[in-house]
């Protein structure tokens, strides 16, 4: 058995407009040293998938910079490895160059690459799936049940607001999908939600793509799955570990804070034996804490220098916290520089932000204050 | 056809490091952990790469397993190259039999074929035992400018310590007039750092001559350099200023680790223009708990700190549980300090466990020496380990080996 992977890098970009202004959802920084795509990529690599295509749409420079040759994920390979598939713009363009908005349209746009896949199975994953899932087991489940398509699902409790932003999957006791409801407006209760990680048999995927081109289908759920339930073998695969996806800026902040407030979350993401999460290596020095440093309940990456106070915060690589500064409930991205006697509360600082001495900035847990990339205050 | 290189570096990494005792029980000295996430060999390797030297032969001999695995294909240092890159060079069996590396000069002699493949004009000889940042390219330019046959990097040392080093006596043009190996009455304070640049032809000639001299120790300091001086060759001293530390003993290794601490540390590894590269193990960021206190310390990726850490250097994946105290110590990767344990003025090697309420070492002011615990050992509950103890196996009461 061998499998290839496809990751959608721009899916859900508009959920967090601040963070995706200059980058793809896939390259949104998360958890001190990662970019969101690291989770999807690591899940694939840890399941021996060594042929991964990343479908991009726009704003993908930061993503290309992050991935580089792919060697940090062991995906710099002579055969296979990682491949970025940017939008295909034909010369002498006319109206055929409109960019896609859905997964199915994305797949149609990379039809040629898909037609060249020789692996028997294809794992399709969104880029904002923060989880550590054993895809090998999922593929095995797919094969054992002779499925055409297997969706990873997780049972969660949904209130009305949550239900509105999720895809609910109903299945029988055998695991066969019986119905799929996208974004129901008045659902409340326990349900299996679609994790946007799918396994498809390669031939079936190729068929679906060609069929969609021929019929101008645009939605995988509506035009393919719902039409063929009962005719094709669509199944669910239940995943019970930690899972988060980013539906809003608030979600981003809450999921980040879960990392420091819940040990179990860290264990389920980072603590699984032989399934580490890989990311771009920066060769930063280890972090230094000065004699005056006071740090509580925080996650801190390498390369930082901490001379002040940090509490309930997530500090990315190369950040400096000056003397007398107090940082609480913050997320400070790579190379943030805070001078002396700075006070920050509920602030998200994007890359390379400089906060000069004696500044006092505060947001609220329900509305974190966001500082855009390279801002100087 | 191999691409010609201007300069090839030969890194002597066969040293046993016997004065590091328990720490080099299973690994060669260059592979000993340093400064949280580094190994000693990362420093000369990173210096090479930062100096634009991309062909490095690493000569190994003693316990090479960990070192070989660590170097791998050289990818962490960008030394996985089409031509050149890093190459591990162990002793081998040749047509005329097999030989261990008998001395530093013999080690290079046995690998002359490796050097010849790249037809370099210059050969840089390094050792894998020192912690420092140095631009070898600047030294190479100096070597070319002076037209020397050999350039030796030297460091000013206090006269009182000069008798521990090979001492160079130079004239006003930095030309070496006399060399004294560990002299009783030194007349100069320029100590050799064990870093040499040779013009290749000269090096070849002297290595071959030395090999054919019966009774030679086959050593650069003892044989090659004195022979060249006797023959009136042009040897120049290249002055190095900055941090340089031989980490050959437990106390110097401890000191070098502590030199990384402080607001303006003696030795700065945060310099983004001269990064120190190392192999990365994909550990998550480190977590500092609600009741933890961390001060004047270095913490690496993957650590989880719930207790108290003071004036210490922690490598990746170290766990310090609630109520545990780590002070004035160096803790290597994967070691667990359990609740209530107390570690003072110690070096603890990787993957060991200090159990609940155990005590290792003494307050620095009261201690007789640095306590050292080897790799993969468990100090059992409530056991106290003396301040100058050197523990490398489970033969001591209260210490057991951890099954892998």
C-alpha cells in the first residue's frame, strides 16, 4: 500500500483576515514554533506518505519560504517529496483563469498532477487541522472496508453557533455515511463533525475530478458525496484525540491558549511517541532567562531572551522581553522585541513587531489586540 | 571528477576525552552535549560553514557510533553537498594492513588520498574539543598574505598558565622563531589553539617524512611543527581574540556551560550572523509551569519545568517536577528530575532519572567538586550522592541502570 497526500493551503483564509493578510492559512504561525501546515505535513510524513502536493491559491510566498526544499519534513526527495502547485494560468488568458473557491475546484485546477499520481490511495487534508492523527490506521480502515472515500470525524458537542460553522456527518453503526449536513442553522447536541481529512482511492479521486470537470461540479459535499450516498462506499473514521481548526480570530486565540492551559492538549499533539511535529529549523540558540525573569504557565520557543515577566503566554522564536516588562495572556510571534517596562495584556503581535520602552497595550480575552507584521510602536 | 576546492578542513574528532570520565563512557568527546542544544563538534563545524569551507573530513576513532549518527549526511550544517560536504573518516584497512590513528599527524597522513581528491591549495587542521567562534577564512587570507607554509592560530594566555600549552615565540612580523611544547619556563604567552593552515604540498611532504621516521609520535605539536621550524620553513602565528575554551575536563566543561549565562554572556550563541548549527530533534517548545521559577538559566526545546531552576543549563526534553530544585548544574537531554529532588553543582548526562527526594551534589560553596551522573542511570528515592561523586554505572548503592 502506498499513499500520496494533497493539502489545501488557502482553505478558510477569510476566517482570520488579520493573520492571513500577507500569508496563506497554511503558513499562519501557531504554538511557538509551528505553522499550521506543519500538523498536516507531519501527520502525512509520520504515516510514511512521502509524496505530498500543496495546492496554493494566492499569497503563498510565506508558505514557499517556510517549506523551502522540504528537507525539514524529510520531503526533499529524488522521487516524490513535496511539490507546491500554484494556480495554473494559461498564456493568452481569457475567462478560463478564474481562481477556485472550493476544494473540488482546487482539485479540478490540479487535474494534471492528480492524473499523474500512481499511489493507490490519496489523503486529502485541509491545512488548518491541528491534530496528531495516525493516517496509516485510517488508510488501513479504508482498505479493509473497500471504501471509495473515508472521512475523519470526531464526536463533539455543538451549540447552535458551533453547528453553523461545521459539517455534520451521519453514519450507521457500521460506519457508512448516511447523510452530510453542511452548516446547519439550528442544530444543537452531539454530532460527528467532519475534520476535513479524507482518504480516497486514487482511481476514484481521478474519476471524480474528471467527472466534475465534465459536469462543472463545484462542491465535493453537494455535487459528489450527497449525490452518490448509497451508490458508493463512503465511510467515517472516528478520531478521538485533540483536534482544533481555526474558524475565527477568537478560535485562534482560544486554541493557542489551550496549549498552555491543558497539559492533555500538549500531550496529544506533541507527546505521541514516534510522531513528532516537524517544522522549519531555524538554528536558534536555546532560550536565556535572566536572574530577574519571572515566567509562569507559558510556552516558550528557542532563541528568546527573557529579562522581564511572562505569564499565560505563547512566545515564538527569537523574541526578546526587556527588563521590567510584563507580558500576560499574549501571543508574540517570531522576533518580537519588547523594550523595558512595557506592559502587554491579551496582545497578538505578528512577526518582527517592536514595542518601545514604557508602552502599555491591552486587548481583551474576547478581542485580543492585534499588531500587524513589522509594526513599530 | 571531483571539484577542486581551495581549502579542505580536517577535523580531528578521535579524542577519547578520558578526563570527562562518565560523560565519554559511550561517546567520543566531540559528541558530548554542550550549551543546551549543541554538541562540542557543532562549533568547529559551524565555524567551517560560516567561513565558507564546505569540505570537511571528520576523523573518528574512539566510540564513533553517536558521533557518526550525529553527523549523518551533514544536513544540519548544510554540508550535504554535490561535491565535498562532510565525510566521516574512520581508520581503515589498506593494502599494507590496518592501523589505528597513531597520532594527529598520522591520522591526516592516512587520509592524504581524501585530501588529494579535492586538490586543495590549503588544508585546515582543526580539533573537535574546543568551544569558540572563529572566522577561518580570515586566517586563510592571512596565510596567503604572509606567504607562509604554515599558519598557527594562537591565543594570548596568562604567563602563569602558559606551561599548559604549546607556546609560540614570534618576531615582530608574527613569524614563529621557536616552539615550546608545554614549557616549564615559558618565554611567550602565545598559546597554540591546535588550529593549523598548511599549504598542501608542504603538509604532504612533512607527513610523509614523519611517517618514515621511526620512533616519531606522529603528532603535529611534537613532530611536524618542530621539524618544519628546524628546516627554516615559514611558520606564522595568527592571533585570535575572543572566547576559546578547551572543554577537556569536568570543571572546564561546567565553566564553559556557565559562560553562556548572564545578560552579556562571556560566550554569545545568540549571534544571528554567526549561527551555531546543530542537529534538530523536532521537540516542541518548552513549558514553564504555574509554580515554576526559572532564573539565570538556559532552557532548551521540549523541557517541562514545574520546579525551581537557577543558574543552570538544561538540554532538550528535561523535566523538572514540582518542588525539585536544580542549581548551578548542567542537565543533558531527556533527564527527569522528580518531585522534591535536589540537584546542586552537578553535571547529569542524558536520559537519567533523579528520583523523588534524592539529592545530588552539594551547594557550590560547600562542595568538594562537581558531582557527575552518567547516562541512563536512576538515582533512587531519597538517595544522596556526594558532591565529588563520579557515577558511571549501577555499581554504587542507590543507583540503578534504566532499561532501554
